[in-house]
């Protein structure tokens, strides 16, 4: 379902039309906005509610984030991201994201641009699985099927 690049057209999506897809950890969801199978990159909103943790992972390419709401930090760093913060993560960075939001009504929301695969690690530091643009798209499509909604065209 790729968009024909010869069309050379703008794209506009309404994020409220895209479901929050469970990320795999408790209290963590993503909302894919764009997936590029050509470049292996994707853009998504990440939502982490009170007590939510994104498991320890390594980025194989750079990542950029912009905090929209709430607060979060990495266990491995000494800074805290707050609304309006821009976060840059170089290739090879390893970290565990923890939401500092304490109110269920205002979870952490961050817009992330992921430029390549992510390696998730188990409790022993061993590779558990690799997230790619393809696996992100597959997870989105599976969730849409599960909840009985037609997936939107996010590949462009």
C-alpha cells in the first residue's frame, strides 16, 4: 500500500483518526504517523502513562524527539525532558525511558522521528527483538484488524 512517489503530493493525516497501538510494555502506546519502508524510518507519537517504561533499547540510527506533554527521563542519563524539549539521540545510544507523569489524565506524549532500527534488550542485556519500519507497520495493521478498523495509508 505504498503511495506512488510519482504523484508528488502532500500528505495530511488527522492523528485522532489513528488508534493508539499497545507498544508491548504496560501503559505504553504508539500512534504511527508516517512509515517509510524505503528509508527504514518512521514518525510516531509515543504515549506513556503513569508508571510506564519503554524497555532498555539501543538505536542503530539517530532519533529525534519533541516533548508535547508530560515529563520523562532515561535511567541512564541525568536530565529530564519536559514539554517543549527537543531530544537528540545519536546512533548507538542505549537507554530506558521512564514516564515521570503522575496523573493518569495527562500522560507523557512525545513526537519521535526514528531514523532506523531499534534493538530491545532483555534483563540480561541480550538482544530480545529488533523493531524496524516493517515491524512497526505490521504491528499497526494487526492492531487495526484486532479492533475492527481499516488501517490508514501511513507508508509514504
